C-alpha cells in the first residue's frame, strides 16, 4: 500500500523546487544587479500578513472602538507594541521597496519583449500596495491618520464632473465615519491581500517563464559574467541571508520606535499642518504650485499612461539587462537627475518667495499658481529637454525614455522631500 503521507510530502517538495529554476546565471547572483528588491517585497508582504492576522484579533473597526483597541493592543496585549510596530514599519518599507523594485526593472530594461506582460502585472501590484497603505493608514483613527485621509479624499473632489461622486464612493458617504473605516478595513484585510497573492503568484510564474532575472545578453566583458550555477545553494542562501537581515531590521526598529499614535481623531479640530501620507505628499506639494486639475488628474494620468505605454515602444534587445542600458544612458540619466533637482527646487522657491501670496510679486499669484501658465511652462520644458537629450547624445529611444523617467522620478522625490520635511504650519516653506 503506498505511503500517502510520503507522496504528499514529495509533491510539496516538487512544487517548491519547481517554483525556482534548477540553474541560474552567475551574473544574476550579484547583489548590485537586483539588490534583492523583489525578494524583499515578498518577505515584507509575509511580515505584514502575519502581523496583520494577529492584530485582527484585537482591532475593532468602528469610530468608537478603533483607537481604544489600538491602545489595548499596545498596552495590554503581549508583544502588542512590537507587532504593531513591525506592521507599521513593514508597510512603509514595502511601499519604498516596491517603488525601488519598479525603478530597478525599468532602469535595466526588464520591461520589454517577453517581459511586457509582467511589467503590467508589476504596475498593478504597485497600485495595490499603495491602496493597502492608504486604507491601512486610517485604521488607527487618530488625528494624524484621520486628517491625512481627509486631505487625500478631498483631492478627488478636484476631478471634473465625477470628482464629488468619486469622493463619496471612496469615503462611503458625505464624510469620513463608520462606513469609511469599515470599508477601508475590509479592503485592507481581505480584498487587497487576496488580489496581491494572486498577482504575485502570476508575477513569479511570468518571471520564470521569461527565463528568470534578466542579465545582459551581450556585456562588454563576457568572461567576467561566467555561466550558470545551481540554484541551491548559490541563490537560496543569499535569499535567506537577505530575508533574515530584513526581518531583524524591522524587529529592531519596531522594538526601539514602535508605531506612532497621535490623539484620538477629532473631526472638529484639525492639526496644523495637515499632510497626506508620505507617499502622497508629493501630490499635495504639487497642488501648491499648479492648478488642481493638473496636479490631481492630468499629470498623474499622463504618468500612469506613460508607464503602461513604455513597454510597447521599439527597443534594442542587445542592451537589455544593463543598468541604464549603456554608458551613454548613465550619463544622460545623471544629467536628468541633476536637472530635476535644480529646476524643481528653483520652481518651489520662486513660487514660494517670488510669485506666491507672500512673495515679492503677490499680484501675479492668480496667474502663476491658479492658471494654465505653470503647466504650460512645465510641459514646454519637458518637451525641450527630451528633444535636447536625444539630439545632443544621439540616443536611442530606450536611453532617452529612461532619462526622462529619471527626470520625473527625481522631480517627484524633491516634491516629496519638500512636503515631508520642509513644510510647517499652514504648509509654509520652512
């Protein structure tokens, strides 16, 4: 009679073993090639899944009980403060790692050809990670979370025609309340994690079908890249080490700092300043400098469509897998990064100190800040920069697109840094 237990264990081992290739390119093992970002994202998701499941047993998704249950979790539950801290910092790290992973894939050209569909799946996962962070941000129901979500949902009201309806749909009514916290709780704990699990499984399968982590197909020094090595122990030991270090870092941060908790949410009294979650502060900062229609709808929609459409552009497959595609691409991206830092910073300072309400030319504020001029100047500058790059460097489409990607990414980073660390009371520049 066959041993069913042994057969089950053998099947399980086979499934796990076939989730990874038998051999991997030696070049793919270099930490600086991927920085382990995809694996880190998976580990962080598992940490959030485990800590979130534990927190469900204590948390009460109502305006009356949410804050009290958080206090009980921190003060009365064994390891409650550590678990909540690990969940909080893990969530923030997951957003950062997911964004960096997107950058890594883009900047090595791993979004083209057979990997196009996986690029689109990755964009969907990044969107869900942001949704997870956004919905979870409200659940402590303290002043910071309540008013941060208020700021974000009010941004939706700037969308023409459907803005108010969209805002009511997200909030679950005319104002943030019991329906909002219950909807966010369901999305955060059930809907988003289940969809993410499906997409992650599909994502990993597509990576395997495309041949694993992409490496340069024709590097300058072929001998330096070696051949193939067994998955075990060369890759799996590295993955274990990265995972253990990451979990240890989260535990230490959670133990030392815990998770922030402000006073209970009070709809009648707002803190000063009121800021969106850090990953949306860049949009809030953008609102201070261009018309809301462009800050909330036109610019984000254009960026999203560009990220989707870039996978369908013609490309030279020989450079796929190299950081910035080529040495020329690296120079172009460095120039784009420097340009973004200088011009975004100058734009903020001029708008704040020259043409803003408290600047040297306050009479021009309605024309500069509320009209079409800032967006028109921004669009003209982007087009001129793109054409100049392509002409001066005689660059390929891929190299130029990557440089423009760096331009937008660094510019948005400057906006985010400004909003997080350099905006004080009344959102005045400090």
